[in-house]
C-alpha cells in the first residue's frame, strides 16, 4: 500500500481469511504546492478487520500514519520496540498539527492519544502469536530500536527486512543460517550500488577540511534521532576536523537525542556507548544551539553546523538561506531527499546554482555535495541475504526504493537468482499465495 517503487509511506498488509495484519504505516514526505506528506493506501483496508499492527521503527516513513487507523475504526494492538514508542510518537503530534494547518486532516492530536493507548512493547528476539500468525522481531541495525520481522503463517513465511543495516541481529542469530523464507521483502534504497563507506567518509572529511581552511562554513542537514548522532560520531573520529573547526554547532534536538538513546543499552552501537560515557559532544568545539539562534551562528567562520531537517524543510533551510551566497561554504547532503522538498531541489540543481521553490527563485554560490552515509543494506548485502535465506521456490519483493533504484536492484539480483523470482510491485497491488510451488499476481 506504499513504499514500493518509491521511498516513503511504507506499508503492507497480510490477509489471512477475513483478517488483516498491517506492517508499518508511514508518510511520504513529498512536498507540492504548499502541502507536505502523502499517506499510504490505508483506505483500501476494512479497519474493523485488522487484528494487529506492527511498526518496524521510529522513522516517519514507517510509522507517521498509524493514528489514522484509530481515527478510522481500528481498536487493536500497535506493536513496536520501546525506543520506537518513546522517541517516535512525538512526530504523530507534529504531523497532526501540520495536517490541520494544510487543511488535510488525516488525523488529530486526539487520535494520537488513542494510538498511544494501544502500544504494546516488543523486544529483540521476542515472538508474538496472534491466531495462526507468528511474528518474531530482530534488531535491524538501522535507527535506534529498529526491527526486522520474521512472519510465519500456516501456509508460508515472510521476512520483512524493513530498513536493515550492518549490525542486524538477524545476521548474528546462530539458528538463522539454516532458516529460509518463502517471501523476502528487501530494501532497495541504494539500487545496484555497492557502498564503500570508508571511501565516502574520506570524501566528507576532505570536503570539511577544505572548507574550513578557506574559512568557510559546512552545513550538514540531519535527522534529530539517528543520522544526527551518526554525524557527531563521525566528527569525533576525525581529530583533524576537530582541531581545524573553530566551532561545531549542533542543534539542541540532536544533542538531546544522545541523552534519549542512552537508556536503550541493548540497542546501542558500541561506538555510541563510548561517546555517551565521556560525552565529548558537550565540550568545545561543540556548541549547542536552538532554532531561534540559527541565523546568529552563521556569522562564525570555520564552523560546522548540524541542523534538522535532513531534507532542508526545517532549521537547516534557514541556515542554508543565510550562507547560500558564501562561495567558500559548503552543504553536504548525506541522505535521501524526497520529491518536491527543498533538499531535492538543491540536489537536482546543485550544479546549476539556482532553482524555484514555492514560486521563489533560490540562487546560490556555495558548494553542494551529495555524499551518502550508509543507513541500509547495499546491493551486495541484499544479495548475500537473499542467497542465504530465500526458499528454493521463494520470491523477493523489492521495497523502499524510488525509481529507478528498485529496478536497478532487480537487474543486479537477476544475475544470481531467477528473474521470475523477483517482483517490483506497483502500488496498490496484491499478491496471492496459492501454494509453495504456484503463485499468482494481481496488480
């Protein structure tokens, strides 16, 4: 119902008899004519027949539309990890306020309250049984508290990788090398790319050092939870950057993110545990700032600025507008930019020096770089997962990849497994599992 041949509004439902089980309900952060956000095709479901809803992780493209379900008649459990519940639900209220301002009221703050009352906490390796359905949760190695789901019915099995990255407990479980799934839903964010993060890390380091030596400013748009902490950890690993920067300004919500994730020790990466122990991000040259101070900090030379939002729809956009004419300054885009967003325009026109946004011309002379920070499996990692765990007559469904990324991954995987085993669905569409050896597709 969303997130296939596109990135955003991830959602799919499993139907067994007259019952539905829903997995993820995200928003697509597309921006057009003053309106922000598109929901998945949830209206196709009879919400009164949904038995349970499972949320993989806290990012908006996977959980932001969950309150819509409760506004439209759903009254059952909402399964998610504790970090997802504690850190993710604030976005529900943010989107409720935004929807009201736009006049597209998909849900209200009261619906958010109702959704909160139905949250059921699950942990890594925990198993949930509902009627004939069994769902086993594995840490996915993506954002804090993120999960991949092992789904079993009396007829077939599904592995929903969701947003999966190195560090996933599904790769560490000693029982899994011998396990296979009939259906594997894998993440195609990077298409056929094989990401050498060391190479890209070196690029980021060189861009930052070059900009600082020219007395410029480096703006890195990030998310408050996840990529924000990843970028602080990156800066701390590179002593030359720390030594050359007069200031490293970090938006308060990112700093607070460190404290928020600190209590989830079982989900923390080893490097974060060390950072949280000594808290070097609270010492010079690191300086915390709030949104109201965004314009003031741009007066400082040889500085690095970490600001939200990743797609330059928040504080980072304000800062960009202030430094855009500084030829010695730079913007580093490290993640996906949704269609229509300010960040997407900047990415597409980074070499042109100008674009139109909200009917206004935005011209700039600062440098713009597109350098990925890996947050998902790349093509080689997806291949290894599929080769190890796909059942003999199983199928692979490619998810979470804007065109042409999902088609590129299809071509890559087709070199190693039968092309007829790989599906790149349109949305909305339905798969019918007839038996382990015979399948049909209706789109």
